[in-house]
C-alpha cells in the first residue's frame, strides 16, 4: 500500500472526514474566486474593525478548528490549482461554519513580497479565538485592512 494511503487510513476518522471535505472546499473556493470578487463571497466586511475583537472559542471549538486547519493546509499541499491563502481561508471558513464554530478572517496588505522590497503584497488568515486555523506564516508582515467575524 502506498505510504500516503497508509497514513490516511491511520488517521482518526474525524480527521479523515475533514481531509476529504477540505479537498472539495478548496475546489469550491477556487471556483468562487474566479466567478466573483471576495467582497461578494463574504457577507459582511468590517473594514477598520478592531482585530483584537473576535468571537470567543470553547475547548470543543478550538479542537475542531485545529483539525479543520490541519485538513485544509494538508489538502492545499496536494490539491491541484492555486491554493492561495485566501482560497484556504474560504475553504476553512466553510468547514467551520458547517461545524458551527465561529472564527475571524483577517485580510492584510503590506509592502514587500517574497523577492522585492517594494512589491505590494496581500495575505489572508483565519483564527478561532486566539488560535490560527490557516495563514499564520508571515501574517505579521501585513497591516490588517478588513476583518470578518461570525
């Protein structure tokens, strides 16, 4: 049996389910972003909101969010297409909503991309309570310009 397949079947059933669902949600998020702008995909964009004000999270919520974040990040490594930070955030958001777990999406902008100091960059990340679900890497380089909570 293939090593990846063996690892998949060794996962807890909950993590297996989230991983399979993450592949589908990533595909849906990529399609949605090709069809319409981000502003139409998320019902309420709170530009200038206080990034420190996010919904609280129970131990159950944090555990589910951790599993969902792992599943989305793992699926993004293997799924075809551009699985950018925004695609991952939108996919994780859908899975959190289905699990009835609240979260906060942060959209940031800043100077300095990967190669050039004067390059404009943007990044999206999602948190449940104080814990990152997706997009933690490099988020500190960006200034928050929009916050969406549910």
